[in-house]
């Protein structure tokens, strides 16, 4: 798997981070080769915000947590 442009550092930090919702979203995206840019556009945030969620540096706000949960539960990412 080529991790669709994710640096090895992002992948490793995501793997070792605690299981917050943003980290789980990161694992979902990395495993399915969904780009951070696609996620940023989907959520209406910056790519840097997505990386902060993926690494556990920042916890998504409530509005985003609800949307993340819906995405992870449905497992139906299409773009």
C-alpha cells in the first residue's frame, strides 16, 4: 500500500496515537488510500487540520465528530 501521499511519519504517529475519533478517521483514510485533501474538502477544513486530527494533536469539534462518526459507521466513502 502506498498510503496515497501520506508521509511515513504521519502513518507512524497515527498508528501509535490513542484511539481518538480523529485518529480513527486517519486510520480509516490511510487504509483506504483516501487523501487528506479529499477529507479536508469533505469536512470544509484545512489539510493541516486533518493531519492534526489524524495524529491526535487536536480533537475534532462536536459538529465534525458527528460527521466523522457517520462516515466511519457507514463505511461508505465515495468521492
